[in-house]
C-alpha cells in the first residue's frame, strides 16, 4: 500500500508516475525504448507584465460603494472596478522532457516481457523494468536534482532534451547545447518566453558506464519545420525534433547511463557553467554511475522516508487487492485497499509537491503548457483544502512551503489593502501564480478583489502548526497583527442593528439568488474577521482588549427560513444552494468555531445548510469540502457519501493524481492532496483544548489503525479499532487539561508531558 504499479508504460502524461522535492518535479512515462521524463519546476511561470499585476486603486470610491450597499442597492458592486478586462495570473508550464533512447527495434505488440513500472512512496523512486532493461528516477530532496539511471540492454544510444511539449507556444525560442566531458557530456537547453521577461535553462549531466559518448554536433534535425543543428542552434518550438537533436550519442558497450538534470527560471543570461559545476560536484569521488546513483539515493531517502513514514493508515485491506495495479484497484471504486493506497499516494504527492512553494492546482506537475486556471494557487478553497491536513498529518515540510508563499507575498498583500480599501494591514488575493501576491485577477461575476477573508484562511495552517509545537513563529505573530490591523481600519460601518457591518463582502464564488455579487455580511467574511481579531489578541497582550472588543461587535450568524446557516447574515439576501463552494461553513471547517459541543444550535443549522447544498458541477474539491464539514458535524454517513462520490466518479488517473471533474477531466491535485486530511478527520480531530476520537467513523470500517497524528494541544495519537472497541495511545509533549469526546460521550482528560496515556473506548 506504500506504492503503486502498472503493467504498461504511460501513454498519457496524466498517467505518468510522479516524483518531486518541492522545487523540481518529474513525470515518468516508463517507456522501455524511448523513456520520457518531463521536468517541471515551481518557478516556471509565464511572465506577466508588471503593469498588469497592480491591484486596482479603488479606495477613493469605497465609501460611496458602502453607502449604496447599506442603502439596499444590491447591484452597486458591479461597477466597483477600474475597468480592466479579466487578467489571468502567470501560467505554470513544464520545462522539457529528458528522452533516453535504446538501440534496436521498439518492442512489438506484446511489449517488453515481464514489464512493470512502479513508484515507491517511501523512497520517491519511480522504477520501470522488464526484458533485462531498467530505469530508475527520483528527485532528490537533499541535492535538488532530477536523477535518472538507466541500465540493461539493448544499450542506450542517445540522450536529449526535448522542449516540444503539448501546448508549447509557437514563439518559444529554444537553444540547445552539448559539450563533451570525460565519459559523457553536458547538455543544455535555454528557452526564451515569447512574452519576454527572460526564460529558463535546463542543464543535464550525462555519464555513461562503458562505451563512448559524443555530443551530436554537425548533423541536422528538423525542428519547427526547418533544419537546425543538433547543438548550438536556436529554433522556435513546433514539429517534433529528430531523436538525437540537441543531445548526446552513445556507442559501444554502454552498461548504464546516469543523467542528472536541473532547471531554473531566469530574467537575464543563464549561468550554465555554475550549474554544470554543481552537477559534476555531486558525483565527485564516485566510482562510476552506479556508485553515484547509490550515493545520491541514500542522501535523498534519509530525508524523504522520514517525512513520509511519520503518519500511516491501515484499514485492514485485502492482501489480494493490495497487490493489484493502481488502475485495477481504482476500477473497483471503493474498499479498504483503495483508500489505503489513495491515503498513501496523497501523502506522498503532497510532500513531493511542497518545498519552494506549496502545491499548485496541479501539484508540481504538468505535461502541457495549457494548464487549467493557469495551474496557479486558488486560495478561496483549493490551496487551503490541499494543505489543511499538514499539521495533523505531521508534515512540517508542507507547512514551511505554505509559509514561504504567505510570508513571501506580505508586501503585495499590504498593497492590496491600501489600493482597494485604503487600509493598513494585509488582504490576500484569491488567485496567485506564486510570483505576485497582488489582487489583479477579478471581474464583475467574480469580484475576487473585494474578498477579505483570504489572509485569515491562509494563516490558519501556520497557526495550527504553531499550536501543535507550542512555539509561535515571530513572522506568524507579525502577520496576525497585520490581519487584525486591516479589520480595525476596514470595519468602520454599522448596520441597522448597531453592529459592525462587513461591507463590501463576498462569499466565494457564489452570489445571492436575488442580488449582485458584492454584498454585505457574507458569513465567511464575518467568521474570518472574528477569528483574525481573536487570534491576534491571543498573541498581542497589549492590544488584546481592543481587538476582542471589535470582534464582539461583529454581527451574529443568521439562520434562514429553511433552518439553515445562511450564507449572508444580512436581511433580504436569499441563499443559492446549488454551488460547489461551501464558504459559509467556514465557521465549522476549518475554524471549528461552530461545533456540536459548544454551539449545538448553530451546528444543527450548519448541518441543515450542508443537507441543502448541491454539488453544482461535481468538482472534486466541492465533494471533499462537504465531507470535511460533515466529519466536523459528526455525520459519518454524509461524509462517507461525499467520499464515495469521488471514488465512484472516476476522478483518479493511473498515476493516482486526481482530476478536477469526473471521468478524469482536467488534471488537478485537489482530491489527491485533500483525501488524506479527510480520512484523518473521520478518525481524529483536535483543538487546543479538545480531542475527538472517531467522530465520523464510516460504516464498514470494521478495523484499522492510524499512527502518528499530531494534535493542537501538543500530543501525538496512535489509534487502533476492531470489533466495536478502540484503543488510543496519547503521547503528550506538554501538560494540558483537555475535553475528550468519543462516541460514548465526553469527559475531561489530564495530560502530563512525557507520560503516555492509553485510552480504551467503544466505537459506537
């Protein structure tokens, strides 16, 4: 269950097995004759002119908008724009494919005897073998390099870098280079974006074990419909290049080939010599490619395995099902073995996509330049769903990557607050490419520039991680202070009830049935403001009284005529139920402010809102978001039903990466990365003063074990259940008094730092 496999190569890049270290990514097809490894990097984003990324300067018009909305003009927000057309953020794209060709004729219709490709989640190694040939690929977390080692016969005859990938823009200009080295060659690929603003450079060190290696210079290869030299020339990408174009030829008794590849984006001249020296240094002193590969793998595995193995889920899957290839297991549309493998794969992919930045909509991988929604970060649901499990799932690597995005964009968030609202503090964008944090992606039907809840949601995983460790990062305290400062400047208007009004307000990505997109008192905005102010108060004693007083003046949530928690706490706004987002249930998940223990009445209203919510376009994130809310409300049946719709909807590729829509439409990491967090929430939930065991155990999960979960009161929990009983081992790192909740009821629990506590309880 800690890996997956297939009996044939990937015909589509979506089915390629994945490896990554949070900076570089690799999609491995496993073709035994012409192996393609598509290389990606978090920094590869098509440039957007700086003038187009500025937030709209609307602060001078804010008071007028507020007056009109408070007076009942529900369409007032339609004109709150600077007139610009919709501008997408920079699109994430692949770099190139490393192609390794073997001699002899391609395999016949029967393929390679005994062929198998597999990925081991604990090591991050993708392996393809059969018929005496083998390739192994991983992306080193220790050395930040894509490592590819090919052995067996027929011998390797050529290696090249191929930038001609699906969707590559015609204006992309690529220059190949190849220089001889002892026992191999150095390949370079320099690409210039058609928009200008620099490009990217790939460097691959090719080292052969035996035989002769020579750069293929002086021969012509058709690229873009015209002849071009196979090294040193520049050509626009278009038609496929010949097999050896811009590469190295290998002749003689080649026993194996090691290829080390790195890529980086640049805005000026690429520093190829420095990159080459870095790659050569990685193999210094190694006696041949085999020894070099072993050294690099050992260094990588030490870091990767330790992170991957911290949390493990065992649902007692059938050994025969556990042995099936991933595609066959997916075809069964359910069962313990499938959930085990998807949990493990989701954990592996989330870890592998997180480093320089957290996972994008596509994680860290794409084989196509035309990525949906720019392959960026959508922060009004998608990114937050993908990374929410990191504190409980004990993945500080993901938390640190998330922090890199947040803290790296605070200056831009300050610009958003000043430009749109004339306020101090910070406002996060709903969509970002990771380069700019300015709120410039919006339009009338999606007024994302007036959404104010984003900073609170993006800071939440960092706050929860601080609670698990008991240590507050000074950067977090500063960011919390700025989020609160924004609300102090922004929350200056009042409604007819005398309470503060959140105006303008937006509930992503929905609108009332009887009003415009921009309104007053969206439930999510109220919840985020209250949480941001109280969280800052907890860390800023000198400001605590003032911040809590402002939080207390925020409006109460509203229960509508259907008995449901309303999406807008403003009279006259009617709910639109059939929608993929559940923004108004933010107080339930992830905040936990509304819950069955402390606010049972509001929890019932939230549950009614969940019952009434539709699935709209069947987005994977919508189904899993519903399941997460249901788990917090202790509705195991509804949570399992939402999970089942994802499993039965054909959302997963053979790679076990997911899609946005059913039937594997639109490559997207939401389901893959969110699913492990959901499975943990079904079994263990925590707050700074509460532990909830088995809150939503699905029917049919008769036995299982979950090991290594971290809690927000500073303990690790191992859970095992079978035949109606459950044992939980709690290992606290600090002393605490908490509220324990189980299917049998609740009671206080005293925890002493360093003293293990074993709990036995009934599961129903």
